[in-house]
């Protein structure tokens, strides 16, 4: 493969163990939702869906994985879960799963120094007794 060629696979890599799963791009549709949530719709033969389920079994929500589309570079994401796809008009050999992923990022230094207020509580100023 040339350096300019894009691979026909999406590679998912577990950050902790380094275990990898490659799925074919032709079976995948990616949608971005609200709050940086990404839905990866995967319609593939049942044997490939079983591989996907094995890869994510015992995988905790919010665990980090690397998501690489076509060998273009890995993006860090948090795994949020797998749900059944809505369409069920497939042949017996095809199944539909949706993988929920959320982009993760390291907070910037400025975000640590100025905490965001989470309540409207205003502390009383210490008053001197006369």
C-alpha cells in the first residue's frame, strides 16, 4: 500500500491492552450527535458483529480507545456503549449495531486554575463584632 492510499478499514484499539479490531468501512456510517457523542452505525455479517461484541465485552463505559479511520491517524475516544440498530429488515446473515463513542480531551491549564461555578451559593463575609 502506498503512503497516499487510505485503508478500507477502521481500527479500534484498546488503550490499556493494545488489543485491536479492524472493521470494514463499507459497513460503517458515522454520525455526530450532541455533546460530542458519535454514533458509529455498523451493519455487517453476523460473524463480524460477534467479533465486535467480543471486543467490547467486559469493557467499562468511559474506557478509552483509539479510533483510526483508514489509517489517517488515531483519535482518542471514550467508549459509551453498544445498542441494537433500529432497522431489522435485513437478511438472516446481517445484523445492525450502533457503537456510541465520545471524544475525549485533556483539560487545558486555564481550565484547572479557574473552576466553573456549579451553584449560586455566595459565602457570607466574616463580619467583625462591635
